[in-house]
């Protein structure tokens, strides 16, 4: 398993880095669109579509909607606004699982939720890339989320006692969340000091980082909730040793849209 994970990571890392940081404009949108479409194919299974034809059809619908969003950039605020509302609702669904799971148990509802997760993630990345500091902004949100994952892993292993959401993901603890949040805030503070942010900017940056990290946890738990409901361990086996695409990007699908909205609202890196 470890050998598989390493080999897969060594193959995917240069592809991912090249796609994220070397491509621009339509090429970047297409690259991210391909990743999101693979995620849509996986999500269709979580939604209850077992037949490959239906899963491919759902992925094709998502790809078509992405093309529409690319051709109609004025829809971006609506897409990102819908994402903010969704992740607020998802937080409640995770906290009340399994009591409220019947509210979203139908195939149609789960397919719709897939759109609320995947389309804004694509939109957020395309928007970030379009801004002057695009590559740095994309790197920033990834470092925040991955830093939180690393901090959560080690603090959870060392101190984890109180379960975060035992009905959804028994392995996660509140201590892990605190550790991940702490590491991300340290990273943000280091960046802020090195760039001579004012006290107000630093405070705003720390608050924004905390919100992004917390919503990334909700993103992770949300996919876990749908997998648990479907009786599925991994979203697919596309990435040997790592599971599926959604298993790698679940936290980012929540963090990226909110990160873009916060930057937009604060006018940081937008102009």
C-alpha cells in the first residue's frame, strides 16, 4: 500500500503542479474541468448511480455546466454565493447525521448536492487564477488546507480523545481540529509578518484562515458522510493507494470557494 501511494504521488505531483501553476486561461479551466469531471463521475456513485452509463452521463452534464460557466463569467458571484449557503447547510447536516439523512437520501437530491460541491470549486479556482496574484493565491489556500491536515494528523494521533463526529468519521477528533487550526494560523502569521501586514490586516488574515480551515473540515466530513450513507470506503480506485479524486480534494472543494469569496469581500489580491 505504501509503495503504491508513493508511486502514485510521484506520478501525479508533477502533473498537478504543472497544471495548477503553468497553465493559464482556457487551458487552466480545461485542466481543472477534467479533474472536476472525474470527481463528478465518482460522485454519481455516492449518489446511488451504479451503472457506468449514468455515471458518465452525470460527468458529462457537469462538464457541460462548467463550459457554460466559462462562457458566462458573470454567473461567478451566484455560483460562489450558492456554495457559501450550501456549506452552511452541510455543517448542520454533518452535525445532525444520521437523524437528518433522510432529507438528502434521494438520488436526485444527492446529484444536486454534487453540483453545489463541484461547480463552485471549479469556479473558485478559475477566479483565483484570473486575479493578478493567481498562482500565489492558489498556493496559499492549498498550503492552508494541507497544513491543517498535517497538524490535525499529528495532534490527533498524539492527543486525540474527544471524537469530532463519531457517526460520520470516528477517526477524527477535536484535538486534531485544534492542532490543524493552530498550524494553519502559525503559517498565516509567518506570511503576514514577512509581508509587513498591518495589525488589522494580520487580524483579518488570521480570521479568514480560521474560517477557511474550519470549512475545509466540513468538506472532509461531508464526503465521509455520503460515503458512510452509501456504504463505500473510497470514492473510487482511480488513484492507487489514495482512493479516488474526491478523497484527495474533499477539503479543497469546500475551502476554495469560501477562500475566493473572502478575498473578494476583502479586496485582497483581486486588483
